[in-house]
């Protein structure tokens, strides 16, 4: 096989597909190559939560805002259902409310407001001891297990993107991919390998100090009530940098270190998202290693479920599924490098691929084709 394209993308996760979309919107002939027969990595093992509120201030927050806009456009065209809209960020402690009050004074609070506990009935039908919540209207949630395959199918059918599955990329040169199915020629190449840190450009990952993060997730049975938006809580305020970088977050972290040290040790915070069948996707935790073990720990799941019980004021429904996922992790939001002319290496290293990939991809593709930033807006 020897095929010619304008753009070749390595990796059919959300980051790779975002780059394929950006290139296709420029009228480029695009091929995406992936070693797996179907989506199987971090892009389908997450919440499907496109989180704008709480992303790191500046470039990352702007990428998230743009990505949410693109998701809304794509969902309408590709038949991907938006299951929930917005965010309910619960405050259980006075220190958490102080962080959220500070956040509401920033430019990142666009579309956000504070509600006292008595005004949360439509957002949090079952509530524990909470002071209130920041509510947002700018976030959205899709079912990642179906949204990513749906996005890929739409790119093929509506945008003319060629997707080759079960094909391994063995080497990259300017203008050329060496694959298990033969040579693919392309004027420009974007390598989006997710958390495969050793097959292509391993030196770049080593220089950047990239490792891997393992998370634990659960699906709970339908609790009998509905959430119009995903729910988060105090622990998220010391993980998501849009909140955690605010000076006011220091007092909350100090209190959490006393009251929930095990949660912090295992990187546990709470996200609860609801699927169309009423079941709840709940997580998660964070453990770091070059090769994380594949095993979930019951004590870590118990910490996640404990936070669920505190926020909702009731025991958790039966657990239907448990799984782990891994993603590339390093300081900062992403690794974007030019290992050779007309080649870009792009990896989201903050676990926010679903939330920021479309905005990041437009920046990378604009740079690759010497277009002004904002060319896609």
C-alpha cells in the first residue's frame, strides 16, 4: 500500500480525531491510522465530560471554551447526544465556598453563578450537608463510549476522512509513515499516540518528563433521580487548576489534608455524570507510574464512594461496572513538539483531552499550515 494524503494523523483517540477534523475543515485530504480495531483507550474510559469551568486560566481555558463550541457543532451534525449540560460544583465546607466566591470574581466565571443549598433542587435532587454550589451553563457531557466511535464514523461519512484501523505505525519521517500495511505519504503528519510513550519519539517524552496516570472509575445503577448536569465537590477544587491556583485554595487544601488525607493521597476527587439509562458514571482516582499496574483497588473505590455519599446524603446505588484507564501525564496541559519538518507530536498530558482537544488541534493545524490563530473561529 502506498497512498498520498495532505495530512496523516497517528492515533484515533479524541486528540487525533480533533486534528483530523481541523484539517478536514481546511479541505485537506486526511488519513487517520490507529493500531486498535476500535476505540479502546482513555478517550472511551472517561466521563465524556467536556469541562470548561475550572480549567487552568489562560490558554487551556480558552481551548476548553472553543472545544465545547466544537462539540456542540459536531454533536448536532453527527447525531451525538448531549446528555447533560453545565456543571454543579458543590461546596461542602466554608473554605470551598470561599474558593468559589473568588473564582466568581475572575473572567473564568462566564456563565457561572452561586446558589445556596435551598436553591439547588433542580440541580441536586438528593443532597447531603452542602452549603450550596457554583452552577455553570458552559460545560456539556456526552457518552464517550459511543461519542468517539460516532465522531469517527461522521468524519468518514461527512468529511471524507480515511480511517485505517488495526494498522501499526512503525516509523515517521517528513512526508512518510512506515506502517504494518505499507507506506503512507502525507505532506504533513500529526502524531497523537496517547500514553504510548515508547514507540514513536520516546526521547521527546523522556525530555518532557512524561509518565502515565491510572484512574479508577465505576458505573452505578440508576438511583431513581436525575441530574441535569455533572456534579463535583470540594476535592475537585484542589485538583482543577482554575480553582486550585487561586490563593484562597490554600486554606481548603489545609483542611482537606486533615479531614480527607487518604483521598488526597490517592488523588481522589468526585465527578458524577448520568447516562441516558439513568446509570451514574462516578470517579476517579490518580496514581502515577511509567507502567501502572492494571488492577483496581477496593479501598480506592471506597474513597470515591464515600465522597459520593457525603455529597448526596445517601448510600450509593449498586455498582454495575468497574474499570481503570490510563493517560499520559506531565506538568502542564500538553506536549506539542516539532520532531522534524512538517511533523508535530501532540499529547494532552493533563487528562483533559475530551475537554480541550478541539481547541488545541485548531492551534496546531493553524501553525502547521502557517495560518493565523483564530482561523477556525
